C-alpha cells in the first residue's frame, strides 16, 4: 500500500465517522517532504498487518499514538526507519508486538536528546527478534572514547599544575624556618 492508497483508505473511514484502526498490507511513508493530512490520520491506526517503512522523509515527527501491533508474514523486517534527514522523534507509546526485525539506520537527528534511552527501550521490548542498526551509536562511541582518552590525562595534568602552583605560592609567602641554626 503506497502513501496515496493509505491516505484514501484512512480518509474514507474518517468520512463515515470511523477512524481506520487496522491496515492490511505494507505501509510506506516514503519521500514525504512536508507534513500531509495522512500524518494526522495515522495516529488512529492500532494494527498493521504488513510492514511499516518510513524512508527518505524530511518530516520532523511521526505519531502512531495508538499502534499496538506490526505483524508481517513476508520480508525480513516489520519496521524500517531509514534515511530520514530531519526526523526528530517517532511516537509508539503502545507498541507491544513486532514479529520481524526492526531496522533503524541513517537518521542523523532521530532521538538526538534521548537516543540511547529510546534505543534501549526498543531493544528490551523486541530483543528476541530485532536488529537495530544506527550509525550514530558508533559515532557517539568514538566521541566518548576521545573524551576519555584525552580528557583524563588533561584533567590529571591540570590537577598537578594546581598543586604545584599552590605549593609555590605557599612557600614564597611562608619561608621555611631553620630551627637548628645558631644566631
């Protein structure tokens, strides 16, 4: 199911007063550059019988406020979030069941502030059958390694410098008294 078909299905259900809570088929939100009406309708979806792919978008936020299940019988993934240049966050507060792999890759600002918290939460929930790939994790590890590798020696040198400075100032102000000297 492409984005246009999904919009028509969701919109037709809303026209008759019933939000569409179940989608059958692969749901693809691909090459979306601006927030469209479909983005406000997907919050009512509770179940996807197929895969969910979010790729090559420029949108900031995707809200699946009621989504509980993503199940597919074909393909290797149930959820794929890839190559989204501006995507900051995705909301899946009730997601409980995914029967295939999760792929998250090349989303430079996704979960920027709480990336590891969200990543660890997904790993806990879907640990048995999921692969979560993310370049940011590797980059963050290099930054952490560099900070520790260079930071600890610099802090140590700074501490030694402060001790030397305090000792020098103290000895200049308080010259040593020679108790054994004769007058």
